[in-house]
């Protein structure tokens, strides 16, 4: 008998090879995106667009190759032989394949063109508060997105809006979000006036006086990042117009934007991105370049940045630690840099119209509003023309403010005009998840708050690594939360956190 | 009659599409290489290696796809319908295809592994001057490279060594190089003693006293680059261990390495790389992402960097210009920064053992030696074991020096140990070509030397752009030289340049 030269390669193993190649190319594209945002001269834009488009086409071809579909069918038929992680990997491969194959290429191209055209008009319309000017283009974007959502919904077995959310937060369900947002939507109008009254009694913080030179801010930011656990052998800090976290797990690159007038926002922005970065850095190394090895979704991702920023860094404990560092870095600001004054600065609540400037108390109101609008648009319960009216009425209900114009209302975020529907809920679900994870970490290690006061994050990071980061995409977001905290997402933990921080 | 919905796409047009995709992916890889050398943290290395390897495999698959070969056959059969540039483009496509398909993948893999292993041992063997330690691995590299050279030679219809040179300088022929190098090899032993005697009479230059802060050097380098014609909207200057020119034509990125003890080398290195950059920047934009749109080969590329460095920047005229800039930048060094002293610094001749430290007079001796050794190795006239002996004897003949050990001899350059045979001749052919092109540019625009003294390079750049850069790969290197200067490469122009600079 002749022995075969090599064992037959299973369909699953061949899929791993395919997705390894796909992931490496996607990572290459990721580095090129970082470069474009952080260091590329303007003149490089057309060539870079061509490089990225070509990589996108090659990746799409790998994913939608009929052979990939055949291998998925075969591997699923043999799934009983796989380990849990392999099965989870296979499920993630299938999910990517479903998203990639659900839409025909004409629709994808039409969406891309419509979004580009709409975004360009939005840039003009926003400063003029001219919703009517962008309305026809946004209608077109919405119609195409509705087609895409319907096609994906059919394949995924969920509602059209859930199919859109699935692109960012796999498995997200309207019923779960409804419950959570209804709870907070009822809580806020009663809670907010108490917060504002308490804040008024505490008095206004002293503003630190600049200038705060960029090079000094950057050195400070790097020191803080190192304390949080960031390793500069495996990452960088740079500048870009919009702060973000890019790169790859072995080489995570975050960016920020400095203003020499103040350090407050840039520093907290760096801490926020560091939260994202540590998640990427601690993903399961043994599953690199496989779908199961990547971050679970945008809810968990936002939870990691918001845990670092909102739970850890804006705490009274960390303000005490920061005070020493800041006084060392920016002499002559002793009063403004006292622990108590920093706490006032970093826990200011101020209801306003602009989401990206919102504090953690009012932020969910902005999200709940957008979620309701998106959901109704994709259920067909709301016409696009009625969105500004609904927006303004809902805003009044949630935050008690009259929106002065669409510039401060429906025109403010680029997301919709760029064709991105279904992302917004991730922000607030992330904030609530962050509170619950931090609460559980502190229960497991009661010394964490005292350690944060000393600038020590090893126990917190260790807990997050073990309970969140190293799980990659092997289980769902609700399973991560339940395993780590003992129960599903519970808004009460977030509410208790807010009460402690803003009423005491 | 029905009109067809669209005209049939010609084989040639389909090849352009394929090579456009291939080129965009190669450019992506180029940016990733720049990133690795200039900004990537060490920890990113394994992930980057995987990204680059994957891009390499995808590019190789596009090129060696049987459909690419079929399209080439068809397009060549229809070549009469093409324009000159299209025909030249097709010829370059064929050349890439021939190189990519000449070797079977087992040989490519064996070469890659052998080179990696050999280079690692060379890093240890070089400081110990231990040629014997690396001999078996270099033998293996050489044997595999001989197989590759034979396979490519058969397809290209040239000698094995010419097939290796063709990878860097398409169409290079031993007979042409023999003639040029024999001429200079006869000239040098008579010329060099006269240069050294003349130099002794002029006396030694005063050394500028540092420190020269890196940030100040970088600002100076940028000012000089701008004067040479570099546009920072389309490029960058960064630092890396080995200076190089990377990026893409719309976004050319050069690097240098600073020492705070002296500015002399870093500044001239930046000027050298700027010469490479301006060539890339001025390649024919209408042929972007096509084989005919890229730089002709390494001889012309080296000619552009050496023209900028050796012909323009080390001239007495530019030293006068530089003197003003340098005195402004580094106060307190007036004597050392006088025009005449800078000229002495920048035209020092000092025969030595190390190629990369050599001046322009003795540099060709290093190259002639390596060329003779390479040629004999691939013709089979020389055994590897005999190389150190031949090296030392030839070195004595050319430069009159006794090589103290193989560390200063056969072990000094990484090229052979890394499997790169056939590159060395490009350096000196480039230097000679630079002299001839500069001479022709000054004949066409006699005001160029006076303009260089004022830091103005527009006429020189315009001439280079029209006569060299914008030709891309549409004609051969000898044709570029002949069209631009009225005759083929003529060593006498280089010799006259040296006589003027070093004997007057």
C-alpha cells in the first residue's frame, strides 16, 4: 500500500489559509489608512485612493470567490470535528461571507457613489443649516441603504435595521436596545435637573492657563499612556485631524489632536484611544489573522475606550494622580491643577446640542434620539422629510432644549450623509457596558480604585485582558458581558455610576 | 443590424488593467516598506513581514497567471496597431512576465531561504573577518543563483550574468561595460597619484565644530531640498538607518540619518536622495501604474542621484551657495564654512578599503573589482574559494593598497550574501552617465553653473525632466543617453569632470 504524500487538507483548514491571506491584505490597507490620516502629504491622495480601492477589490474577490462559499458549506457539514474556537471562527467567516455576497456589485457601487455625492453636499449644507439642499441626495442614500438592509436581513434572518447594525455590532437586536434605551430615556429627565443643581452648588472649576506647548503635551500623553499599560515597542502616538486607533495588534497606532490653549481634551482623548489600543493589543495572539481573533464588535470596542476614559480616568482617584503629573508638567497652574479642580473639570455636565461635545450624562440622549430615528426610517414608520421635526421634538423631551436650527440638529453628524446607519447605538451601549465591566473588575479586585490613584493599572488591565480582550470574537457581546459580570447588560449599573459621580 | 453594446476590449487593454492592479499593489507594498524603515516600532515586524509576503504572493500570482501569458501573446500579435509607447509598455510587461515565470517556485523559495540563512551568518562572520564561516552558505546561494541566471538567460537570450543584471538594469551587456570599465581601470592608476599630490598641495580643510542639533539639520535639509525642486506637498523627509528613496511619484519619501557631530554626510545624503526623488516625481504621469511609466533602470536612477550630488552639489558653485546657508544655520563656524573650505571638504579624495565611504575618484575601482569577480563567477572562470585572493590582488592593482583582512575586503558588502549579484555595475555606470548628462545640460543651458551658485535649479531640472525623467521606460538606457547627449556613454566626459575638479 502506498502512503499518501500528505494528509488531505480539510475544508476548514483551507478556509483558514484563505482568511489568513484576506486578513493580511486588510491589515495592509489599515496601515495605509493610518498613513493617510497621520503622515501622508496631500499630494499623495489620488495614488493612495487607488491603492486602497485595489486592495478592497482583491479582498472582496477572495471573500466572494465561489470556492470560498463551497468551502464554507463543506466545513459547516464537518463542524462536529472542530473545537469551539474553530467553530466560532467558522461562524465569523460565514458572517463576513454573508455580508460580502448579500449585495450585488451594482448596488455596492451605487451606494458608494451616492454616499460620496451626499457627503460633499452635506459639507456645504451644514454651515448653512440647509437640510433641503441635501435632502434629495440623502433620500437616494437612504433608498439604496434600505435595499441593502433588506437584502442582508433576508440572509441574516433579522430585521433590516438589525442587518445594518450587524455590520458594526454582530447580533445586535432591537428588542434588547429598546429595553435599555427606554430605561435610560425615562431616567434622564428626572436625573439631569438634580445633577445640574448639585453642580451649581459645587461652583465652577478654575480654568488652567496656557499656552501648553504641543511637544510638552505629547510627552505627558506618552507618560500617561505608559502608566495605562501601552507599550511603545508595539505602538505609536501621532497626530491627525480626527483622533482614532489604527494599526495592527503588534503595532497599535493611536492619534490625537493638540490645541496649545488647553490640554484637557487632548489628554482625555489619548486615554480614550489607549483603551481601544489595549483591547487590540491583547486580542488572542494564537488567532491572529483569523476572523475569531479580532475585536468582538463596536460595543465592546467602545466599552474599552470609555472604561479607560469615563470609568477610570475621570474618577476622583485618577484626578488625584493626574494632579501630581500635571503640576510637574505645567508649572504655575497649582490651583487649577488641584485634584478637586481637575475632578470638577473632568466631570462637568452641560446639556447641549452637539453630540461629540456631550458629557457622559447627556450623551445617551443624543444616541437614543438617533436610534429612534434610524429604527423608524428602516421600519418604514418615518419619512425622511419628517426627520428634522421628530428630531427637534424628541430633543426637547430628552434634554429640555429647543434646537435652534438644523445645523445644531439633524445636520450635525456625517454618519447618515455618508451612508452609515446602525452605528450610533454602539456608543451608548459601550458606555453602559463599560460601567458594568468596571464595576465587576473592582469587585474582583477591590484594590483597583486605590491603584488608579497611584497610576497603577496592572490589575485592571489583567482583568480586562482575561475577561474581555483575549476572548476575541469567540463568543457574542452579551456572553462576554454575562460571563464577566454575572448578568446581561444592566442599565442600573451605569445609572448608579452616574449617581455616585454626579450627585455626591 | 444590432450595434454591439460595447466594443470588444483588446488584449492590450486588458493587460493594462492587469498591470494597473499589479502596480497599485506593488505601490502599497512600497509604502509599507517605507513605514517599516522610517516609523514602525520594532514589535510590528512579524505582522509587517506577513503583510508584505502576502502582497508579494498576490502580485506574483497576477503576473504568472496563465491568462496573463495568453494576453501577452495576443497583444504581441496585434502590436502593429499600438502606439510607440504602448509597444514599449507591452515590451516591459513581457520582460516582467519573463522574469517572473523563468524560475519555478521551488527554486525561488530555495533562493530566498538560502539568502536569509547566509545573510544571518555573514552578520557574524564579517566582524570576525571569517570568510570560511560563511563560505558554505555563500556557495549555496551562488549555486542557486547560477541556476536562476541560466534559466533567465535562456528566456532572455543573453549570458547568465547579463540575465542577473537585467533585473536591475534591463538590457545591460557585458561587452559595453567591459569597454567602459577597462578604460577607467587604465586611467585611474595614472590619475590617482596626481590627484593626491595636488590635494596635498592644497592643504587640509578646517573641520566644522559641532554639535549640530538634529532638528536644525533637518530644517536645513528641507530648505536645500526645496531649492533643488522638491515639493513637500508631494513628499516627505524622514529618518532611517539606511537612507533611501521610497513612496510613489505623487508622494516621494526620502530618508537620511543624522549625527550631531557633523552635518557633512547627512546633508549630502539628502541631496543624493533628492536626485532619486525628482526622477520619480517627474516620471510620465499619463503612464502611472504601467510598466512603461516607471524609472528606466538603476543606472539612470543612480545617475540622477549622483548628478545632483556629485555634479551639482559638490561643485565649487554650490559650495559658494551652501556657505551662506550654512553660516546662517550654524553660527560660529565662519572659517570652516567658507566656500573654499566647503569645496575642500566636499572634494576630498582618500583611497580606502570600504566602498560606501569612497570618494568619486576611487569609487569606480571598488565597482570594477566586484564586476570582474561577478562576471567570472557566472562565466565559470572563477571558483568561490579563490575570490578573496583575486579581490586582494585586484585591489592592489587598482588602488595600490594591501587589504588587511577579509573584513575590509570580500566580506564588506551585504549584496552577495543576500543573493544580489549584478547590481554593483549600476553605481559606476550611473556616476559616468551623470557626468555626461550634466555636461549636456550645461551645454544646452550655459547659465546652469551660475544658477547653481544662486541655489536655482529650475533650468537643470527642466532639462532633466524633458530629456530623462519624462521618458520613463519608453526607450533603453543607451537611447536615453544618446538622445540627451548626442552620443553613447563616453567615459571621457567623466574623466574630464574629474580632471577639472581634482587637478585644478
